[in-house]
């Protein structure tokens, strides 16, 4: 039964007739490069797997190859619980549930959101839910709730007449420790924040990183501003926009402590060498984006990847949507070639600078890139 193997999703590569021998070789070497591109099924067990599945290699005569999980499913096979082949296509059922729970959290911040209620919502055990949540978002459900509440609090402080109302509206409830926690998250009291940083001095410094600029602003209470952008000027504009009435003071190196320590912790975190769960959510999101952007720079001219291939390549196969939003947030077109990321079905997906431009870029590269 000579099945012609399909060609990889890489649309602009010249057509290559790959054969089952190559796929079988990949199974034997557990080649991760095929994750998200093909699966194999074992007729004797009724299970299908990634080519890189760590389970014992089956007998060749029992193996069938499929171009995607859907095809394997139609052949009556079910996904392997160990290598979870669906995740490499970005259709991990857990990821969809987690995304629904995140939306629920953002819409219900004023409620008491316990691990048990959130897990029940996802129809997962609390243990499984906690793990799946971390895998999909990089933070625990509790950190996610708290970070969302801080973001909401910042909005409310600009709108509500009273600080207390804003704190309640953001879901922080009552309690003497609330104010302390909120202060350390904002880098100032809610009242100062509401006053645009009036009466507060913010020391700031910025540094060039691989993908642009990073700026840190801090008061004597803690960090109040961490952002990433294309230029230092743009970042300074954002700092002024968020704290129009604060005194802004540029810091020169060597930075005073603890500012210097924050700066290096942040840099280490962005490098990926030091995961730091206490950093604010937007920073962890930025670190994730930088991982995506760094990977994008490795896609050769003339090549493309699907969003799920990128997610798999950076070791977070469930984070397909986060990959798409990292592409959308790319601050530097062309240098970070996010135009080389397309949908798994070959359609273009989105592009911040316009789909026409994306198509033109890809067309030009597929001609000249060979
Ligand atoms: Zn498997």
C-alpha cells in the first residue's frame, strides 16, 4: 500500500515529494521538526501520535501516516495521551477551555474567583486545571486574576470619583492588606495614580534589547512602569501619558539599588534565563513575545511557518493565539519577519501593516529567496 506522503505546510518551498521512508525515519529519530506537520497511527492500538512521540517505536508494518489529526480521526484512530498530537495543531482542547476561563475571569473580576470555581468551569480537576492554565498562559490562575484586577484598577482610577469605589470595581474587596498589595503593584498609592502621578517622582531608565527598547520606571515604593517599544522616545511618551503630573527623573548608570537589581532581573527574564513569576503579567507577556520574535528571525527568507508551528517551536504548543497576538504586536516590520507566519491552512492570517503588503512580501521572497 504505497501512500504518497504529503508535502510540508511550508507553502513557498518548492514542491518536494516526500516519501514514507522519510516519515518513518522521523518516527525512529523522534524528529520534532514534524510536529504540526504529520502524524502516524498504529493500527494495532488504534492510537495516533506525533512523529516525535516518546513512546516505544511500533512495528513498521502497523504504522500508517496521516497529514493531520483530522485525517487520522476519520480513520478511526484516537489521539495519544502521552504526546497529545492535537496540541501541535493548536487545537488542544485544554487550550480552548483555558481561553474561555480567561475571558470569564476578565468579565467577572468583581466576583470571588476561587481555583475550585474556575476549575469547575473548565470541567477539569483543580490540579489539571492549574497545570493546563500555566501551560497556556505562563501564570497561575491566581496571578492572572490579580494582574487583571490591577489593569482594571488603573482604568477605574481614571474614571471613578472615589479611590475606594475603584478598588471595589476592580474586584479587590475589602481588607487592610488590600491597600498594601495594590500600592506595591502600582508603585504608588491608588490616590497618587488617580492624580496622574501628581506629587510622585518617577526615576526611569531604558535599555536597548535585541528587539527594540525596554523602559523601567520606579518610585520609592516600587516599579510603576515597565514597557517595551520601538524607540526610547516612544516609550518616554507613554510614560508621560500615563503619569502626566509626575516628576520624571532619568537615571544614569550605574543604577542605584534596588533599581539596578530590577533592571538586571528583567533583562535576565527577557533572555529567558531566569523565569520570575513575580513580574507583572504584561512583562511575562513581553518575554513570551520576545521568544516568538526571536524565533521568527530564524525563519529563512522564502520560508513560512504556521502559527501552531511557531508555538510548538518555542515549546508552548498550546499558545497558538498568543503567538498570533505576538505577531500582531511586532514593533519592527521586516527585521522581525512576522509576515512569514501564516495560517496552517495556507491562508495569510493577519498583518499589522496590511494583508496586501504581507502578500507582496511573501511573493517577492518566494521568487528571490530560492
Ligand atoms: Zn504518542
